[in-house]
C-alpha cells in the first residue's frame, strides 16, 4: 500500500473534477441569471433594474431551423414551454390563454414574422403576458429559428 | 472613444432607461377600491359570488367536478377539510406546544407576542399592523421573530419551520374571525400603495408580474398547463397552509419565494420589506373574509 497508489487514483479524479468544473462554469456563463432581471427588492441591485427595452428583430434573410428540434424546445418546460399557454401540434395538456397554434403554418405568417413574435412580442402587443424569449435570453437565436420552423410546419 | 460616439452611447442609455421605467408602470390595471376589502372582487374576477360564503360554496358545489370552472371556487371548497384531520392540524398542535413552552419559560415572550394583552385569541385578524414603537409594519411572522429575538435565547427567524409552525398556531386562534387590516393607519395605507405597485411590477427573466396571472384579462381563468390561476382576493386568509404538492407547511412569504423562482426572478428573504408590503396589499384584499387556518392547498 503506497502513497503512489493513492496518488495514481486521486490524480485522474482531480483532473476530471477540474475539467467538469470548468465545463459547468462555461455553461453557466452563457445562462442569464435571475439577478440580471428586475426583482421586487427595495435594496438589492436587481430592484433598480428596468425591464429590457423592446427589440423588434425580423431578419428577412432568416434561415429556418429544424422543425423536429423546434417541437422539442417548444414543449420543454425549461425551454419554450409554449404549451403552458398555447395549443400546439402534437402537444398535450396545453393551456388556453394564448391563441391556438396547432395550424399556425396556415396562418399566412412569414417565418420572419414568427421569429420576431417569439423573440419579443411586445412590439406588437406592449402589454402581452408572453415572455420576450429572445430579448431576455430564454432561448437562443438558433432555438427560436427551430421553433419558427416547427410553427411553419404545423398544419 | 470619440466624444461624439460617447454622446450617442450616453443618449442611448438614457433613452433606454427612460423607456424601461415607462414600461414598468404601464401594466393595464383593473381599479381596486381597498375600502371594499374582499368584496372588491365583484368588479375584479367576479368569482366571489361562488366562494364568498358557505351558502354560496354549497350552492355551487357542483363546480368542483367541472375542470373548466372549478377555478371560480378560488380553492375555497378545500377549506371544508378544516374539520377533518390533516397535517395542518398537527402543525397547530406543534405550534401550541412551542408557544406554550417558550411562554412558560419566559412569560415576557407571551406578553410581547400578545402586545401586552396576555392572550393571543383573535389577535391575528388585525395583522399586518403598524407598530409605533418599532416604527415598522409587523406581520404575525415578524412579531414572532421580534419577540423571540428580544426574549428567548434564540431568534426564531421568519421562514424557519419553527416560525411557520408557531405562526400557524397564532393564526388558528383567530380562525373564523374576519380579517380587519386597519387602512386608516397611514403607514399601513402607504404599505398598501407600495404593495399594489409591486403586484403590477414586471420582474424576472420571463417578464411576469403577479398581475400577469391574477388580474382580469391576464391568465386568470385560463388554463396554464394543468392549472387555472385564480383571483388574489380572499387568498391570504388560509396562510400558513399545508401545501400538498410539497408536503410541508408554507407561510405566505415562502409562497412568494416559490412564485418568484418560477418567474425566474431573484427571490427575497422572508420578512423582506417588499414582501411585507405585498402581504399588506393582499391582506387588504382579504378584509372581511374570515381567517381560514389550518388549511390544505
């Protein structure tokens, strides 16, 4: 029984832990933290933050994403969670507050318009309860393109 | 950076911040007349006709089996369980033992808790209230925290299980008594005004306000996945409550914490002045409605 053995066991473990810690740190950097957004506090810095200004982003040269991936994102609670308020193609237990989107591909909306509405719908409806998914970094540009592709394909 | 570029950047920041302030305050409001207490719901969700009294609840009992309309009962049909044994009742017993043992060791504690009266009977119905000596608004939970800090060896912090359990006991001694928060007290009235503003403030990554789900024209009355958000009127009367989804007693401020986490906003510590103002606002919306603890939600 030697120190060498212990070291030979511990060293890879330590290396693995360091690497995984770095990976999680990188991932965390990308994710917006709740404290970056307004809160109710009278004293904490987030209490002084205003809501992010409206962004109307309607890229006309939009390359559509993958509808299947878009469906996953739209249904996932931690991602779009669109089902919380909207009926959608293939979804179950959907909410009823928002418009039914299950045939949204036949609505005549262009992909760019759909993208803009998911990104930040306040440009159309300033008082909307729909979260500004792009402006507030809930979804990435690619994820929103995927969701737009899914909606375009919903018929 | 060139001066011109800097000017443009500064002007941009100024414009953005001015705009942001404007959006915060422009949330559509349904006027609430605080003097009407719980009856203000008549111009709000207008569901009080279904849950405002025992007779109304009995008359509309069939709504319990109607998934699209059960929200109109404002969960009040669950208060029928008050007479049966559930973990909330065990909480009341535990709270009684706690408060009795602290009071027998330190009679000053009970004196402090009962504001010199010696009895806790019916006191909770007038909370939150302004305490002149301390110059702040006190909730039942804050009173327990304060009196324990002053008279017991250990502070019973708000949000701790002991604080929640003893608050449940104190409130149970006012069960059935209509809530009467004193709006004629200027500090309480000011707290109400601040609380109302907080209710409409957009917060968190999802950009929601309390109002986004609990006002007419919002999600209220519509399905949010499997849930249907209800009116904020009459709601605080059953707190602290035994929450079946999480299997524990939950005071109002920890309910706020749970909401704010779901809204992806920074939650505040129980007893925070903002949470206290929100509690004042919601309590005024329960004025005239009887305290309903222990309860299940």
